[in-house]
């Protein structure tokens, strides 16, 4: 007789079952993936927040914003999805289709990539 990997109860049913119920299966998998999921969840939350901030500040598709304005809204410059280096040497940091490039005097050019 097989026992549940989560609660050690006897398993009734198919021969290849590993858990006695869906709740035990979910609890077991949540425990196994907890550390990875928390890290990924935190990174994804920061990316989503940065994306929302850029979308709000750049509703026209191209605009400017100051570093202070972005920071006051909670923007974290350490989190982005990709970098684009232009032929002229400018570096754009993107969060999916929303991007920004440092200009001067703490200003940033905000752009939206056409997909």
C-alpha cells in the first residue's frame, strides 16, 4: 500500500498516485518550490511596478521624466528586462516594450517600442 508524500495517509485509487488529495499535492509542491517562487515573485513584482511607472509617465509613447520623479513613484533602476545599444552609443533599458535612456541633468527619455 502506497502512502501520500505529504501527509503519509494511505492512497486509494490509481496505482501511480502519489498524493491522497489535491490539497496534499498542492501543499507538497508549494513547500518544494517555496524559495524559488518567493525570489521569482519578488523580481516579477519589481518588474511589474517599474513597467506600470513607465507606462504612466509615458502615456504618449515618447516623453521625458526626471530621476526624482521616477524614484518618488518607486521606480527601481536595478530591474529591467533587456538593454538596447544604439548605433549612436545611447543605451536604452527596457521593461518589455517600455524603455528609458539617460539624457543629462538627471533627465530620462522615455520611449515605447512598437511591437
